[in-house]
C-alpha cells in the first residue's frame, strides 16, 4: 500500500502570499494531522482532523487553516506568509482519532516551504 | 502541560557498540510515548511506542525502549549500532486524552562511526 503522500515537495513563496499544501492519507486512515518542523527543531502540532471535523489545534495563528475532504485527504492553508513560516510541513495519518491504544501516526515526506 | 526533553543534541557511538538516546517527559495522566527517526530530506518514520504493559518495548530495526515511570523516562536503545542508524531521532508524547496532539522533543542526532 502507498504511504502518506504530500504535494508539492518543495515550494517557494514571497511574504504576504497564500499557500495550499495537500496530503493524502494511507488507504483506510480517517485522521490527518499537520505539523510544522522548523530547521533544527522537532515537529510542532498544528491541526488534527478526523472524519472531516477538527479534533485538535495547536498554538498557531488564524492565518493557518485546514480542512479534510470526504475522501479523507486534507489541505493546509497559510495566508499572509511570513519569513518565519519557512519550514518543513509534515502530514501524518492514522486509522482513528487517536483514542484507540493500538493506533499510530504515520508521516509523509513533507513539503518544504521557503518564504522569501 | 505536556513536554518532552531530549538532553543530548548529539550522540556518537562506534559501530557494533550499544547505543542509548535519552528522553524524559512530563504529561498529565497516562502517557503514550513514541520514538521516530528522520533521515535527511525525509519524513518521520515510526520506530516504536509505549501505551501500557511491559516496560521494555521492542520496535523496528532492532531498536527497543525502556519506560520508567518513576523517572519519567523513555530511553531508546539498541544492542549493536550500525552506520546506517545515523539519523535524527525524536521522542514524542501524547496525553491519554484522545486525539493525536503529539508533543515532540527537539531531536537527538546519532552518529555511528565505522
């Protein structure tokens, strides 16, 4: 089975622009989470969606938004880009919302966003 | 609030020697603990997790981790390191409140010398 896929692989934007990142979960997985990984740091939780509903939100400004589609794929949108938004954006999928003890998140390769 | 500490930025070990990558955590309630590995220009790969039960958890690629509740630690170990184990390792914790709001440590870079 294919793993978690993300597109695009790399993206260069300028300050003030808008960006949309896409994620397709592993087949059968209904939850998608988004993380931001700044160079030299661990991933930081942005959002979790399960069954098209937001289940969790990290400490990020309202410029960050996301949604999940009926096929469980997801988009992360970032408005009014700042230089500090430059990072690797990781998507992770899991079968459930995380309440199942046996569940695990599996990560995609990420989208490298550079804001100039 | 949940937190994870990885006290070593870098760990150096010779190939064939045992390795340990340290992790301590703070969480309310029972923790879900994870180790992930990241190779250059790649996403995170799942190694192992502790939910409940045996304190010694076995995972992928010969890695294991020991959960110590009294010391709130979850150290990653491998009996014999390989050069190919050289990578960035992340410890992570989720509170047992449902959801996957996972908190990651800053990461430890492992160098295995031939």
